[in-house]
């Protein structure tokens, strides 16, 4: 176990130019978007999704799964884009969640989509039952599935489509041309819409595609801890960077793995949201206060790892809508996406450094 307060000597992430650490970038079969507006507004993620929806035509398909969705000016183009796609003959359907404290939040967008002929299903709590058969929810997903000319794209983001999220720090990861991944997410979307797992067991809640791997929730086992457990060694400069808004003490297995990895010689750093929903002191107790910072607008849910995985050096990113909390694992409709690609990891590492520099 790494001693609390230990600061490991490792090669730090180079501080990039601000422009290089945010915005949207296509690298190979992946699209990466990052926002950190620092008091302003950034609609890069909305713009990217709109761009991809606007490229669809008659006979193409769009499926949306969105937790919060308003018609605030910064995000209004998204609903309009889906309406226009429907008019062009695109098969557009949506599953929308609901906040228990603001149950009418999404009503205006739902009305707008339905008026255009888009089929919309809304879940008042969780769309899918947890292991106990209850629907504590919510449906916390934010992903888009686009099939354009038979070519599939999966877009997963931490961004909720409200004006306030344009003022926060978020990311989007898109995977292009992975049919198996697209089919897995489509199966999950169909189950969200129907409100039934329809034969899916715990084993069915994960799938490996050609370019990515994914997990969906609620579930019993902790895939984040299980994935981190695969890290078996660290060379000079290796690192694990955690940019998670909510990292709570009811996910001790994740902290245990980060502590173990720090002991292997990796640089381990964590940036959490400066809010009651995170537990920075609890993380500091294992990793040391010098390795944890809080950030005012960090709403991300991602981890970057460059390390030895069972003897093979790999660069891996996990992201999605899944928070590091017990409730998110056992009760919330959610998803997590993993990509093993150096170009993607470099973009996320540069973004993490920006969040780190902007934290305290």
C-alpha cells in the first residue's frame, strides 16, 4: 500500500496550450471533445452532435438517450437538428430521463420532438430495474447512436443538454465504424425504451467491439475496479489520471486499486468536483493531498491510464456517464466506454492537465 501523503517521482503531463486541450478532434476512428469554459460558455459538444446528425439523410437512423434536456439557447440546436432530421426521412427516436426534483424539466423538448413525429419515451425514474427489481433510477444516460449510410457511430458524453452545462467542464467520446459496439448500445437503448432487461443478465451488460468496450448499469460488480486491477506494472512516466466529478467513499474498491497502482510506481492524480457529492479528503487519505485537486466546474467521468496491463504497455481511456458512487453502480441507468488508443489517451491527458491546473 502506498503511504498516505507520498508524492511519487514521475514524468508530469506536459502543460499544453489552452486551445489544444479543449474543443473537438478527430483521431483515427475516434472523435474527442473537451470543454472547460472557465466562466464562459462552450457548446463544442452540442455542435459536434448536431454536425453528425445534420449529415444524416433519408433511411438513416438516430437514437438518443438523454437524462436532462431543455430548450435553453446554448443547447436548443440539438432538438432542432433532430426535428430537421426527421423531416428528411431519418428514423429518429429518443429515450428521455427525468429528475425527481424537477419532473417537468424536459417537457418542452419532448413536446417539440413529438410534434415533429419523433417517438419519445420518458422514464419517470430508472428505465430499467436494479437487481432488487426496483427502479430507483434515474436514467442518467447521455448517448447518441447514428447509422449513416450503414456506417455506425456511438457518441457518449458527460454533457446534459441544459444551458448550465455549457458553463461546465465536460467531454465526449465518439467511436466510428464499430458495428458490434453499435449493436450493443442499440440493444441497451431498446431495453431502456421497453423498460425491460429482456433476457440480459449481469454477463450481458458488457461487450467488446472492434474498437472499444462498453459496460452498462445498474449492475452488481464494479467494472472500474476490475479494469484497474489489470494494471500490473508501471515504467517511468506511466500514470493514471482520474477526472471524475463524483468519487465517493462508497466505492472503496476503486480507491484501493488506485492506491495499489501508485505503489507500483505510477503517477496517480485525481480531480473531483468541488461539491458535497465528492470525497476529496477520503481520496487524499490513500493517495496523498499533493495528488488530489478539486475543480469548480468538473462534471467529467473519465480515467486515463498509461501502464503495463498484464505485461503489455497500453494507453487506455474510460469515460461515459457513470459516476464513482455506490448508487450509480447499483441503481442508475448508465454506461461506460473504454478505448485503448494512444491518440485518444494523449487528448484526454492534455485535458486532464488543464483541469488539474485549474483546480486547487
